[in-house]
C-alpha cells in the first residue's frame, strides 16, 4: 500500500488544486482586494477635496463632558491593543 493512500478509503488523495475560490465569486479577492481599496481611496480623496472635512470634524466632536470621557476611554482601549 502506498504511504499516501488513505487508510479508510484505500484511495490516493487527489493532489490537483481544487480551484481558486475567487473564480467562483469574482468580487471575493481576499486580503488583496484592489478594487475595494481603489474605491475607498477615491472616495476619501473626493471627501477631502470637497472641503467638508472641518465641518465633519466639528460635527463629530463630543458635545458633552460625558461624551468626551467616553471617546477618550474608547481611544485608550483601542490604543491598548496596538502593537508597540
């Protein structure tokens, strides 16, 4: 019996690749999703070019001391998970 033979089935496993999962779904590109990256970059550049950044930052600013403390706590929590 060949050392590569499956003991239960008595067959040699197929060594051919099963195909690329991206072939089944062309939108699925894994970690290298260049299409999504390009779309995000264009959107971010358009937002910056629109001149609405300062207004959005002002709208996102905490309105109360409680919100400010909550945002600072969330930032600290996020930073605690960052690599150093």
